[in-house]
C-alpha cells in the first residue's frame, strides 16, 4: 500500500512539474494585451489594437511546420464559423481570430493558410521563427498557444489550445 501511495505522489509531482513547464508566465490574465504590429501575407501592416477595437479576439500563435497546430486548424475553422456571427457584450464588431505565425519564410505560411482554409482576414508574422518579436512579447515558448482578448483589449484567458477558450468566450456572449 505504501508503494502505491509513493508511486501516486511521484506521478502527481511529475505531472504538476510538466504542466508548470508549459505555463506561460509572461502574460497574466487581466493585463492589457501588448500591441502587435506586423505584416499580413499581402505585405500590409496589421495592428492588434485596431483589429481589437470593439471586437473580441482570439490571438492564436501557430506555424505551418507545427504538426499539432495544423491538426488543430480544422477545429479552429469550425470554431471561427460558429462564433464569428455571434453577439458579444461590449463588442459591437463581434469576434474574430488573429493568427500570428512563427514561420521563417512567407511561402509555407501562405500555403498553410490556403490549404487549411483559415478564412478569417487577420494573419500576421514578422517571419522571425522562434526569434519572433510577437512570440517574445507574449512569452510564447511553444505552439499552438492562444489568448482571449475582450473588446476592451484585456486578456481574459490563455490556453495551450485555442478551443480551450470556449467557456470564457461564451461568458462574453449576449444571451
């Protein structure tokens, strides 16, 4: 019995340590979302604050070379379709996704957007890979990773997978 208890404690400590290893400690829920201003695939500069004005944002960090990101994209597309037309409190412009790519080259990034049918209009990258200034600003050490930002520009959730934000997003919906 003692061996089972010791094994259970060791397993719990290992699991907790592994979870803490992947916890984003730079960004805190309740803080103002740091500004991002990077080019979209067409070379136009997008500013997060302008997109966020009167709109709820799911800020999704990903990359074309990231297997888990690409596997999650079909669910992200369905998620966008479901919530982009919904009504949200204090968000006259509703909801959208802003995808921030950690790619290093433009062509694979554009191809992945097209192939995965990422139909929302807001995609940005500095093509810095893991040295991305956006990733550094948000403390992104792994992808996929996402942040939910309310219409006032405040971070209300951070997630290892974008779809984990559903509970928080639905709290903002007009019922």
